[in-house]
C-alpha cells in the first residue's frame, strides 16, 4: 500500500465539471494498493497516517498532526502509485491491485478514516478526476507499507 500525502491550503476534486470533494487546510491523500495488501495493513497505515506530524507549531517546527490543527482530508484513489518503469518508458501497472479488489480496500480506508476525521471528502473511485490543490510548502511525503512495515 502506498499513500502520497500532500499538505494543502485548499484542494478539490472535479468530475465532469462538477466539484465532488472540496477542503481547506489539511492533507490531500492519494492512495494505491498492491496484491499483498490486506484490511489489517490498511488499519496500520491509517494509524501511521493520522500520527504524521507534518504541520508547523508556534516555532515553525513540524510537530503537529492533522487533528491538532483541525485539518481536513481529501482522499483520492490512485493506482498509478504502483507504476513500474523498470523496463522502458511506458509504465506497467502489473503491481497495482485489480480495481475489483482495490475498491474494497479503498472503501475500508475511507470509512475507517471517517471515524477520526470529521471533515473528510473523497473523489470517486475509478473516475477520471481533475484534482486541484494548493500544496503548502510544498510538503509531500510518501508512505510505503513495504518500507514502514518491512513486508
């Protein structure tokens, strides 16, 4: 499982000209899944994500997490996090979990996060989305379950 976290001042998702998700200060979360991912791993990654201290405190040190700043989340599914370019210039997505299996993990990810983040917005799984964001910093982090949990 990979999660790309971008600290933002505001962000939105537009599908067919209609805004389906919109947040102010917080994090835009792009999430992708691979074959070895499980519901248990989703829960562990949520715990790690919620504890991330990436927001500045009064001394401008990254000491605060999302809940401490009353931040918002915008979650977007993104299988392209598993792009493989090891053999040429056209990406292979063979390492990405199938759409049918990914949607189950994605839904668990979103529903579990809603328990902790009252203002959570999402894109639409599998849709062609236009994601607009004002990245603050810019501050971007990649959480890769294989690196964090040494699977």
